[in-house]
């Protein structure tokens, strides 16, 4: 396994410590690359890197799945789809059926198209929904089922024992959601319920992050997905099951994210800052996935996102600091370390996280910005309590005793943090 990053800075670490350079791309130790993943490339041209990896994998039939905004980077003379056609390994036309949150209808359409193509490799270009869709597609490709894809069928495929080898996946993200760095895949059903699967075999084979694909992204995607990395780090740091190694790794990722998010606010197209945010986000999400997934924020925000059609970046902008405030008395030791990473140990961590979110364009900070009313929040809080209270209390440093506790947390005034 290897991780390749151009212009490597001096690495002053044994395990997780990095030397921060504002004008250079960061690296990270190869021991952070999870089992099942072969290579991670950050800050390299995605086209030549993808072709090189496809050749190494001896792929013969490649299915490409992308979000619509990435099409301009993929179609046309000299671009990926044309190169795959020239090489004789393109299995099907570009598939762009995946919507925000991985909606069931578009996902099943992609599964059926990939199955018809008999692909042996899936390339996913885009955000978290597309990266997760690639995992579902690979599962469905391995079923040898003659019927059309269904959510139930895909979930049953994820429970096979032994699990057959899945087609390879080359994940090419255009943002920082980090779905490609996990073995978990999520979808939103037609009933607006978040569902999904998890299995070690779902880990993508290759990751290639090239900031070129982030050019022109709307702020709510660029800054929203970057702030999700902050959420991942905080979820690991304050998780009841975290140990010192996990917290140290997550704090390192958080430090990188904070430094480079502030740089990105000043220059939203800065490729070095974006590459470093990718590195920091990767470190953070891998910490979370060392026994702390899902975190409290993950679970509640996934439910909120599915129910109210809110991008998860804004879910974090609205709720991350409020959740920290709710359990601060029970996680103060770890929140104080977050404050220290932000360079201001005397200020409560929820206030620092809220202040960071306030700088980020396109990221909502209050429910009303997403047209979520007080009455909707009351109903949502009751639904969470009635359906998920046992799980919430496993994940929260502080117990929720009533639905009003959840409602009070969600509606806390940011000015009081």
C-alpha cells in the first residue's frame, strides 16, 4: 500500500504528527490507509493517475458513475470517457443518475445499468453520494441476479458469508465528504429514511483526489463537505468509545482542517489548501472509523438530512456546536483539547466551532435557513426519542432522558455557547 502526494513537506512524525506548511501540500503516514485499499493519491492529475491504475488492475470493462456537475471534466476530446473508449474498456455511457443523499430511485437505476454492462471496475467521480453509490453498484454487480436491483436485494447481498470478491472501485472525489475513505455506504429511501450497508469489502481500491475537479463548486458543497471533516474529528474526540490514540489522530486532523479552512475562506480555489483539507479530513474520518462510527452527530444529522432534504454540511453547521454544548460538562476534558488545537484554550470549544462555521460561506447555521420550523423540530425530536433513544445514549457522553432534551439541544441559542 502507498499514498502518493507531490511536493512532500518534511514529515516530523512517528505516527500522526505532521509538519504544517501553509505553502506546501501535506503528507500522511501510509499506516493510515485502511485494509482493502491499495493506493491513495492526493494532488495528482486524476486522468493520468486513473489510467495508470486501470492498467495496473488489468481492468477490461469500466463503468463510470459521476454527479452531473463533474460531466464537464469527463466528456470531450482527451478526457476520461474518450480515453476509455480509445482503450476499448468503456463498459457503458456515463451514468449521472445519483442525486444528493443517494436517493433510492437514481441508485437502483445505476445498479441496473452497471449490471447490464457486466463491468469489472467502477470509477466514481463526485461527492459522497456518488462514492457510496459505487459501493452499492459493486455489491449488485457481484450478485449474478437476473432481476432488477432493489434496496432489499442489495442489503441481502451485503450479508453474504463468505463474501465474493467485488469489482474494483477507483474513487475520484471532487469534495471532502470522505465517503470513499470508509467501508460504509448510505442511501435515502423513497420514504425519506436513511439506510445503508457496511462491510470491509466495500472499501474502494484506489482514491485519487485532484483539486481540479473542485473548480467552480458552489460554496455549500466546498465548505459544507470540508466542515463535515471537522464534525468527523469532533465525533471521534468526544466519542465514549474513543481511546487516546484515536483522539490524538482526530486532533491532528482537526488542526489541519482548521488551519486550511481559514486559508480556503480567503482563497476558495487554492489547490494547496484543498489538498491539505483532504489530508486532514482523511485523517479525521479514519480516526472515527477506528471503532467510533457512527458518532452522535453522524446519526442525528443523517436523520435530519434525509427528513428535511438538507445537505449534511449545513446539518453540521447547524448542529455540531449545539451538540458539543449539550454534553460539554461530560466531555470537558476532550473539548478543552479541541480549544487548545484552535489556539485559544480559554474559550469553550462549542463557541470556537460555531465561530468557524460562521466564517464558511454557503453553510447554514440555523434551522430557519433550511426552512425547518420549530414545530418540525419538536416532531423530529419526538421521533428520535421514540425510535432511536437507546442508540443516541450509547453515542452521547451525556444521557438524553426525554424528547425535550433533544429538542433543547437542537434549539440552543448559538449566542449562549
